[in-house]
C-alpha cells in the first residue's frame, strides 16, 4: 500500500451506508487517506435521513452525489469496503476487501439510521487504526 492509502466504500445505491462511511473517514482521517464511494446501481440523491444523522455529528454530506462504480475507481483503490451489495459488487484482483454487514438505512427512521451511523463510525475507526503506519 502506498504512503497515502485509498479506500473505496461500495453499496448498491451509494446513498446511505457508503456515503456515511466516506463522511466518517474524511472527518477522522483528514487528508491522510484518499476516500471514495460508489454504487453498483446509484440512486438519484443521498438518503435525507442519512444526511440528517450525519449532520447531528457535525459531518456534512449534502454536497455528495451517488456515483456509479467503475473499473478505474476500483483499480485505483487500495481497500474496497462493500456494504450489503452481495454478488452485485464486482471483485477486482489484488485488492484488500472487507464486507461490512450493515442494515440498509433506506426507508428507516432517524433512530435506526443513528444506530447504523454509530456502527459505521466504529468500523471506520478500526479501519483507520489498521491503515495508519505504526511508529
């Protein structure tokens, strides 16, 4: 892995879980990690409840847009984190993969999305600790 690792978060719609994870990693890592997110079937917009849940922890994801997962983005990423997309998410050789089993925030109320947000934060903190070089 290069000195500045790159992480790609992937879920089907790129509107909830992957956007919250990308928001957390940007917030916690600053510019030490290149952060990307994409979806196999991107939605038209970010889930408004996910936006609200992240706003509560002072992370603004309103400017983000769901993006299609493409080969170049995956190829340029060191770590690919999939979230509930199963066989829909393609595999790319030579990449580190993690599959995070998380509830889908689509159609959920704010309380449920808060729990998902907090679980994502814990997983992102663990990922970041693993990515940082030991000194």
